[in-house]
C-alpha cells in the first residue's frame, strides 16, 4: 500500500510517535508517493548560491537520521533538511514525548534530539548522494544533552557532515535541550558560527551556514540576531522553531503538555518574527519561513513577509503528503495574480507596499 493521504485515518489511530516511525519506515522502503509533475519554472530560485526547484522544503525533525532523503524529495519538496544530528547518538526524552492537538491542527513535542548520531547520518547521506538529488539537502546540527562544550559539538558535527550538506543549520532554538536557547545570545552565536566555519574550512568544504531561531525572542534579541545575521559567515536565518508559549486559542486537551508547539497556532507569531527580521536586515539576508504552513496561501503570506524559502512539518500530520504537490501547483497562480512572473519578485513584497 502506497503512503498516501488515505492512510492518515489509520495513522491517527496509532500513538503519534509510532505513526511517525511507520511513516519514515514506509518512505525509506520506497512506499512513498511520487509527485509526477515538475514544479513550474517560475518557482525556481537561487538562494545562498544554491538552486531550489521549488521553495517548499521539509523542516528539520521529520527525517532526523537521513533515512529517507530521496523519498522525501520525491514527495515534491524542493529541498529537505535532515536532523537535528548531535555528535553522539542519544535516546532523547522519555516517552510519550509527541502529542497531536487535533482540535488545533497542532503538535507538541519534547523529543529532545533523539537521533542516531553524526556517524550514522554521515553514512546515510553519503549513500543518498551516490546519485544526483532533485534538490538541496540541508543538515541541521546540535549538541548532545550531556555535553558542556557546545562549540566543540557543533564543530564535530560539521567535520563529519559538511561534505554532504548543501547547507548547514546551527540549531539553537529547540526548547527540549536544557540551555540550548541561551546560545541565541549574539556572543555565543558568533562563537558557534566561527567554530562551524573553521571546522568546515579545515576539511575544505564550507557550505552556507544558517542559524535557526525561536519564535519566542523579544524585540531586543531580534535586533541583536539581525546584526549577527549580517556577518559574512552567516548565509541566512530559519524563522522559526517551535514555541514554548500556549496561545489562548488552543482548545485541545493536550495543550498542557510540556514541549514545543508547532502547526497552525504557530503561524501568526512565526510570520510576525519573520517580517520583523526581514525589516531589521533590510531584505539583505535570505530567510527561510517556517511555522504553521498548511496551504499555498500560508506559504505565499510568508514569502510576501520576507521568506525566500518555506519549510513545513506539522501540516503533513493532518493533511498528508499530497499537500506538498497542492501547494506547489497553486503557488504560481498566487504569484501571477499579484503580477509577479518569478517567485523572487514576491519576497518581502509586503514591506514595499
Ligand atoms: C516532532 C517534531 C520534531 C522536531 N524536531 C526538530 C529538530 O530536531 N530540529 C529542529 O530544528 N526543529 C525541529 N522541529 C521543528 C520544525 O522543524 C519546525 O521548525 C516547527 O515544527 C514549525 O513548523 P511546522 O509548524 O510546519 O511544524 C520539530 C518539530 C516537530 C513537530
């Protein structure tokens, strides 16, 4: 049975983590659907020196261990971000740690960087890259929970994974690793960026380096990060990770679970932060918009707010993989309706109105 939207009711009867595990297994075994039509050429863009056939990417956390890179691209994603990968394998937090908030079209997770470690990811990426891939593959890196030298951890991941990464994401925004988000301070960020750049340069493979930030930052933090983002060693920002806040609108009984909230209730806040950072950086820093995207209209709103690229994850839980093709097909009409012939013309359009 192919993994299509029809499988969703079955998956929703399972524990969320088991459903996710089965989905990744199915994809890794070649049971995923394939989007047949190529994206409209108006969606092609060049961002931080890479060519993206479509701006719609798979966010980090879905394929943490690079088990199904090709199958995820075949779903119609223009790019895929694997990870978060830490230097050593770690189990993550005790289960249950993943919760569906069905009434809110949201997810809460406190996975805690469960992953098989950098060596396994390296082997799998090397394997996936034996043949050309249809879009860029980013590698999202983090630190082990029990490590007290964050810079050394990010550098260790870089040494192993930079040769297989079209871009690297320094993840300092997961709420589920104690102390991680404190690394979003400008001084700490500069230390991490330098550590990653130096580790990559030492092996002669310096991919674009991105920083992924939380949606819970205050204006002063955003100003500081906007300055760091203009450092020539930083290629762009990913805005945003999950939120530790709980909007008043939440109705699902699971809303009190500890962890990061994603999906529809994150859309507004993550888009607001994106818009603010686009303004603070005067459109000079490429931004990836992520948080609550569940339709072509959502994706387009983030593009107009300043995103050059989009990522999504939680909406797949509620809508299934057919969503990727539907967004990719509908986006060109939204662009044309506003008089744009290329995606890049729409980036940040709201701030020019
Ligand atoms: C189950 C789950 C696991 C995640 N794991 C990671 C992770 O390991 N690293 C990371 O940077 N983001 C992780 N994220 C955050 C997503 O990449 C994304 O930033 C967030 O979910 C907002 O997008 P969405 O509303 O489309 O899901 C995870 C999200 C979910 C739901």
